């Protein structure tokens, strides 16, 4: 029987590439989104991958949404915590709302989603949880104290859950992408983006497939010895 993968924020950007690569690798795949229904409908039409709408920053919605995915698609064997947002501002202008929205969406979601799949994975003695962090969670970034804090928090979560789950054949890993060509990055002013690209040793932005290929590798049954790790996919921009 096909294993089932759930990708949060999988209707566009990196998540969409991850979902398509996982499907090509033979998994039954479902994706979530939150606001952008037209993009989700388009993704569904183009790929036939089922889409589910809920807010990953809300625990009760994750609980109900995952119950529905498991009824419609199957027990979740692979969870990719990919959904994320930015609400950039230097700290002396950052509002409590910008802080909390980014923490809850980028880090709270990782708890909300993982908590609702982990018991099933433990019972079935198999699981792969792949958390999408960021290079800016490793090195910090001006205007992103909220985002960098959330993305750095993912590393501690990943290692702790990896330790708790290791004897149950459940691996938990983090990927820290550098700047990739998605809507999130196209929101950066052109002149700032040009400067950023100048600082990337390979000389260009990453793509969805750069990240998705690694997700497929980590999801594999044969990748069971890799856990608690962080993978930098950033064109050489930051070397830990
Ligand atoms: P995009 O902005 O292109 O897409 C974000 C996705 O997340 C969308 O599907 C969006 O749904 C969904 N989403 C956002 N908020 C919520 C929510 N509250 N509940 C459910 N779904 C939500 O992002 P990217 O593809 O660029 O980024 C994907 C991940 O990779 C993020 O975690 C990001 O932080 C990380 N990352 C990205 C980098 C980049 O350069 N692009 C670099 C480093 C890390 P909807 O369409 O409905 O809004």
C-alpha cells in the first residue's frame, strides 16, 4: 500500500514542488493551504492532489484537519511542516501582532501538526517528519527577529522529537533553505533582492526542486539512520 504524505502550505512555492515530487516518488499526497483558494483550486486542477483548507497556527483546526485527511487519503506516514509566513519589521517597529502571528504560524504549527500525527506514527512504528526552517533561523536577519526566532525554534523541536521517536522508526529532520524563487521572496524589493543574490556563492536563487529532492530522500524508508539533522540548502550562503 502507498504511504501517505501531508505537506502544509503545499499549494504554491516550495510546498507545491515538495508535493509534486513526493507524488512522483509514489506517495499518496495531500496538501493544505489557508487563504488563497484560487491558487489551491488551480493546483488541485493541475495535479489532482487533494487540497485541504485550515489554519496551521490553530491547534483545534489541525486536529480536525488531520482527522479528515486520514479519513480521505490515509494514515499520515510523512509530514512536511512547510507552511510559513513573514511579517518583517525591525524590532523597534515590530508590533506584538507581527511577533505572535509569525511565531504561531511558523513554529506553533510545527507542534500543532506533529502532535496530531505522532501517536499514529508511534502505533504504526513508522514516520518521517520534515520541518522546513530557514537559513535566517541559523544566522538571523535584519527585520526578522520574529521569523528567525520561529525558524531557530524548529531546530530544538526537531532534535527533541527525534530523540523521543528514534526507537519507533520515526525520523525527524530539518531543512534550512536559503533564498528560493517563490512568492515569499518576490515580495522582497528588487534592489534588496539583487544584493542578496550577490551574496549567494552559486550566484542565483534556489528553486522548489532543490528542496523537494531532499525531502523525497529523507522521506524514504531507507533513510532511517538520518534523524535530528539539519540540512543546509542555500547555495553556499551560510555554512554552519
Ligand atoms: P509561500 O509564501 O510561497 O507559500 C506559503 C504557503 O504556506 C502557502 O501555501 C500558504 O497558503 C501556506 N500558509 C501560510 N500561512 C498558513 C496558515 N496559517 N495555515 C495554513 N497554510 C498557511 O512560501 P514559500 O514556498 O516561499 O516557503 C515555504 C516554507 O519555506 C516556509 O516555511 C518558508 O518560511 C520557508 N523558507 C522559504 C524560503 C524562500 O526563499 N522561499 C527560504 C527559507 C525558508 P495560502 O496560499 O492559502 O496563503
